[in-house]
C-alpha cells in the first residue's frame, strides 16, 4: 500500500501569503514604472508645447506681443487649452513690460521717459486632469528692433497697503479702461512691496477703473462721478504720456459687529430698528458715507453685521432712545475684529441727551463722574456708569403689585396726596392744614437679574425750612423672588431702625445681588402749614449691562443746555450744547 502525503491547510495559507506579497510588490513596481513613464510623457508633450509657444511669439511683431486688453496689449489670450495625444493642456501666458535700469527708470534718476525697454514673457503649461501639482514653465525676453516703446504712453503705479500702512502682498488688482488705445481689462497681483507697476499704458484722464481685493480682506476701488455721488473721494486714475501716475488703495482683514439690543434691565429688545453708520466717506459735496445700513434685530435682539471695513462706527436707534452702549459709542472697529456690542434702549422721547465722559488721553470711559445738565427751568444730576429705575407719577393710585403702570403704587396709609398736582407726593391737607406724617409703599420693581445697588435719590432734595429736618425718609426691601413671605424694609445701616435721608443715600450692601425691590416713603412735617414734596424717586444700580462712562437724560425740550462734569482726579469741565432730537455728546476730561 502506497503512503500518500499532501499539503496541510496551514502550509497552503503560508504559500499563498508569500505569493501575494511577491505579486503585490511586482504589481506596485509595474504601476510605479507606468506612472514614471506617463509623467515623462507629459513632460515631453509639455516641453513640445512650450517650444511651440516660444516660436509663435518669436514670429510676432514686438508690438503684438501682449495680452488682449492687457498691459502690454497684444494679440495673445491670457489662457488657452490645447489638446495633444488626447490629453488637454492649459496654457497660461504672463507678459510684462520691463524698465531696465541700464538707461534709467521712470521713477529714478536719470528718468527714463520711455520705460518699456523690453518685455518679459512667461508661459506656464499644465495637464488639467492629470493630478499634476506644478506647471512646467519657461521665461524669455523679447526686445524691440529699434524703439523702446510708444512715446505717447505713460506708466501707472498702484500701491496697496493695510490699515497700518504695511504693503499687502498678493492682492488682486483689476484695471479696466475701455476708452484708451489700446483698451485695457487685466488682473495683476501685488508684489512683495504691495505694488503693481503697469508700463506703456495709453494716456487718458480719469479713465482707468481699478478694483483691489483679496480673499478675507475688504475691497477698495475707484468710483466714477454720478448724480448720487458727483465728487467721489477716489475717481478713476489718469495716465499722462511719458509720466508716472500713482494711486494707492487700502485693504485689510474684514471685521464684524455682533449687536445685541436690550433694555435697562438687560432684557432683549426684539425687532429693534438700528442704523449702523461708518465715518469713512466715498464722496463729498455732499458728504456720502462709505457704509450705512439699517436693520432689524431678531426675536432675541441680535443681529450680526458681517464683512465690515475697519472704521469708526456709530449706532442709532429708530423709535427708541439710546440709554448707552457697551462698549461706548462710537465703536472703533479694528481689522479682523469680531466686536460684541450691547445697545441699551429706552422709550422714545422727542429730545434726549447721552453724555459720554472719557479720559482725554486714553479715550476710555470714566465711571463715577457726576454729570449735571441744566437750563432755565431744568436741572438733573446723574452719575456715569450706573443704571437706575425711576418713578415720577403716583396719580394712578394704589393696588398695583408689580411696577407695570408707572403712575401706580401698592399702598399708602391714607395720609398721602398724589393728585394735587399729579406727579407730586405731599401730605394730605385737611381743613387747610397738613397732617403731620404719612407713608407710601411702592409696587415691586423687577431689575431682570440680580444687581448691586448704589444710591437712593429724590427730588426736590432740599425741603422748605418749615418742614424741619428729615421731612423725607425712605426704607427699602429687596428679594430674589417677587412674592417673598415678607418684605423686610431696612435703612442705611441694614436694620429697620434707620432711614435713608439727605445725609444717607448710599444703599447698604446687604441688598446686593437681589433682583426685586420695593421702597417705602415716609413724609413728616414739624409745622402743619408746610408739607414736604417729592416729585421724582430714582434708585441707581450696577449690572453687567450698565454702560460705562455714560449718563442719559431723556424727555428734554429742544434748546441750549449747560453740561457740567465733575470727577475725582480730573479737572472740571463745562460745555453748552444745543439739544435737538437724540444727541450723543462726548466730554473729554483732563487729569490733574
């Protein structure tokens, strides 16, 4: 009987694996050889195409060597696709006039009045669909037989720089001139010095339209006069025969403003109509702003202004008064900046004044400055950098839990007069005599979020002598719920035994980080022929949405007002201004 032995499964698998390794290696080698051969074939074809293109240019007249609508102008196209061996190749031609320093340059000494000495020709060829990374290129120079160039032509130097006056490299410069001989429509890119130098251009006045751009950057351009803009800041460029014309453009990274409209208690104001206006001009007589846009914020009070140029921007509210902004207006928007901005809005009044107090050197807003605005029959004092709630009318009567109707309050003891006249609080008068004391408790004020309290103020601050000392006193109660079990009214020392009066207006820190507040007013008199009077109660506070260095004055009548500003460490300042509509007025203080 014969002994038959075969291969086991493991032996077969090992043999197959070895074969696969060798087979893959051989296949990869063959593929690499094919690839090298193919690339060599492409290079041979591209070299042949380059040689053809050079021969074509050599057989042209010097004056025909150029790009159609380019500078220098000629009969050649900028790009062309040709087919060789069923493969498409893209040809790109670049032709420039060269001002050789041998006989001087047009902007040097000696001055070369005919600077187009010869031409540089660069031809690039690349296979469009062969995964080729770099084109094959050749550069040659073409000289005229006798003359250098057309003596009726001139040169145009275009300089592009950024906001810091540094040259911008690689910026696209499009130049279009349809009325020149020859016509021009070309795109060049700035060199390392941010320059594009175009030689041998046809002369013409205000005929070269130029647009400068770069991905991620702003755009700058010339503008033709029009009915809307008869005197543009930057009209089209001119070229004079045998002269250099220079024009500059400024571009930089685009910026944005993320706007949020809120009210004085940090709640969003939806669908607010806001106008954003820059300060740069695109025309004069009349002045025409380069940028102005009116938008509406969304339901959350937000709007994103995109693709903005660096500039100084003002924000205006339509159908609202601007109580302030964070940061303070005007906004200084730098290149590449994403600026978040809060605009604090209040009820619209016919005339309002927003005073911005700044350091005259740093231009930074100054909080805790005392701002006094006064004229005949009007005087108000505010402190910059704080918000406030205010009540000026109680004629609507009692019974209001939450402060919704600004003419109502919660309760009184029956000894307070609120309608004689409306807007003033007095002691009740019976048979020609005032009662000796009375009290009133306000509705609940909601600040929208926990706040830190500053001062309690009222007007008139001084009372008639017959009333006696401390004819007007207050206590306040705070909470983080609008319906606490009990409102604990406290005075300036944090206890129920003290009262806020003309000597104590600073609110105790025990109330800080509270969202809801009530005040309790106590009126007393020493002589029942006299009554204390209160016409305005306001409580100042600080929150994350309190505009720094700003004080708002609303419901003004049109006319002249004196604005006086005092702050520790700075010289006092007094200005007289004319208030009409809504005015933002800056006061720059000089340090001592």
